[in-house]
C-alpha cells in the first residue's frame, strides 16, 4: 500500500493525490457515491497499485484516514469481505448452510450477490450486500449516501423472494472502524428507507456489520454486528 495525500475527488471515479515523493497523480476512485465526509483535501489516503498492466491509472484508492476514523472506500470490496465472512462462518445465521453461490441470477434483469443452498431440502437463502461508508452522527453509520434506484430494485426482489417462500437478507458492510450502530438515511433517499422497512416487516433479514481495518496491510474484515436504529 502507498500512503498519499488527497487533493480532490471529481467526476465520481477520479481523484488527484500527492504521492510520498511529492509528485501529483490521478488515481481511480472505486466509489460512485457521494462519499460524504471522506473527500476533504489533506486527508491521508491509501492506494494499491493497479493489477491490470493496461489500466489507464496507476493506483486504486482503497482507504482514507479522516483523522477520526479509518474507512474503506472501495464499494466492490464489500462483496469480498462478505465472501470471506461466509467462508469463515463469521455470521451465525448463515454458518450452517453448506453451499455458497455468488452473483446469482434471479430474473432477466436482476442478480443478487449470494445464494446459500441446502440441497437436502432444496432450500435457498438469498443475500444482497451493500457497502456503507457514511457516518450520520457520532458512532452511527448510515445508508445510502445518495439516491439508489438500483438498491430499491434489490429490496423489491428480496421481498418477492420471501413471499415465494425463500429466505432473504440485506447485509450492510460498514467499512468504518468507528461505528457501533446503523440507521437508514431517510433524508437522503426516503423511498429506499421506506422500502427497507417494508421489506423488514415482511421477513427480509436486515443486518449491519462494522469492520476492522489495517490499511498498511490492505486488510479489512467483518468485526461485529451493529445495533440497528430505526
């Protein structure tokens, strides 16, 4: 990992930084959200070299030190964090399912992140994972940080699966090390918050998990379940 200083983030997927040798560089920002509280000039960021030799940008922004918290900004990584947790049997509700499938197609236009399978009774447990980085107030994480039509569609799909007799869960991976609770961002996307509460009332499991973060080792893992404040 390379430690750098943030200059600015722009066009959603780009950020300018100052490298340790003083050189300015444009890097890939793997986060389409608002990134509220994570993009102030002068913050310390952690970069990983691009794995693809044909990549247009030399580095990928992975973590940021806000001066009060360490935060993972790579939204794609939330799925890898969850995959590791499922393999390690970290989450009790999912630890007894023998098979895990990723990127599961449930309709012509919709895929969900995981499906747990139990062949002996042909049971299925569908999981959708969301990366949360917004801190709504001291110690309280929140989602989303911008309006998410795609997230609304996933909630509708999870609810439909429960109505069909399956189990389903929405897991918020809070890529921060400073939160003990989680809440829905009603003021940012009231439609999503309403759909989330409706899905929960109809049997969709809602969980939020905080993470431990070691930026120098490029390491982030689920740590503890956060209190859901509704």
